[in-house]
C-alpha cells in the first residue's frame, strides 16, 4: 500500500487549473491531501478536479479571481466548510503581465500585476489564516528568480517588484505566525516548461535591453533545458510535508543554476 504522508490534511492551491499549480494539485492529492483547486476558469478547474478524482484522490473546485477580495473569501470559506480544516496553502496564482520600458508602462499595467501577484497573495493568506491557526500548517508562495536573484529581464519592472514583495511578505508573516505553528516559505522558479511565458505582453523592449552575452546553455544544470512543473511540485510537496518542519521564512530557488549566470 502506498504511503500517504499528507493523509487527512486539506490544501488550497491557487492557480491550480494549470502549470505549476496543476502539478502541485496532483502531487499533494497523491500524498493523501484533500485539495481545493482554485482558479478563475470553471471548465479548467473542473477538469483538474476530475483528473484527481479519476486517480483516486479528493478535490473540489473553488472559483475566484485572487485580486477580488469577496470572491477569494467566499472560495476559502467554501473549502473550509467542505472539510472543516485547512492545513496547506500554496499561493501560486499570478501573471507575468506587461513587460515594457518604464516610460511606457502604464499605471493600469502596474496595478494589475501588483494586484494579482502581491495583493492576491496577501488576501489568500488573510482569508486562510483563521483556519490555519486552528492547528498550524504550511504556506508556500510562488515568487520567481526575477526580482529576487535575477534582474536582467529588462521591462519586467512590475513583475519583478511583485515577486520581490512576495519574499518580504513571506519573511514578515513567517515571524508573525510562528507562534501559531504556521510555516511560511517561498519558491523561486526559473525557466519552467509552462504556458505562463506565452501570456507575457512584451512591448518595445529592444532598445532597453542591456547588451550582455550569457554562456551557451543558460541553465547550467541541464545544458539549457527548462525545468518541469513536476520538479516544482516535488519542492512544494517537501515544504508542505513534515520533512520541512523546521524550515520557515526561507526562499528556495529552483532554476538549475540559471539565476547564478543571469543575476
């Protein structure tokens, strides 16, 4: 019989309908957790939920835009009402947004990126906190190499600022929540084979890029090959599990050494 180290625990995964979130949903469910899959698109979320159930796991769909407080609060309440607890939060929802020169980046572009990535992380934790406080738990936040150890993506100002903000937020609340036995950690992925990069709106970046030549194979560990969502899911699982019981307030880069070359 397969071991279920997360048996009876309940997890919330935002942005769970695709990419890193979807991979984490499956990893946590395979380990025995009951998972609330949160996303904005009903069909996509229900597709992930059905796949979990077909593999013998437990999951429910919770729909919300993480930048909308009323939707997010209702989604977290629905999950907690379903299973009467919440132990693991993977605050993963985010966008790349518009990448543009500073004088062309609009306040609306800035606000949208910060609202989803940083404010959305804050609100996810705010509404999950009453349930996490009941018995402790683990919070994992998806940041990025951008804004934390890598600053070479010209035009990604709003995105990088939101990702740096997530790390500061995590460290602040890790200390605040330690007395409640709640651990808070951050993962910082580099180039991962997901569709998020396809949704980046790059505008007029050619004239602001710095003329830097990087060695052939920008990801040293894999000769340039991107990482996978499943590799990130393994890290999320580790941070959600008791194997990381003494780790909090820590960011972990998962990028095959990419940011060491491109910082």
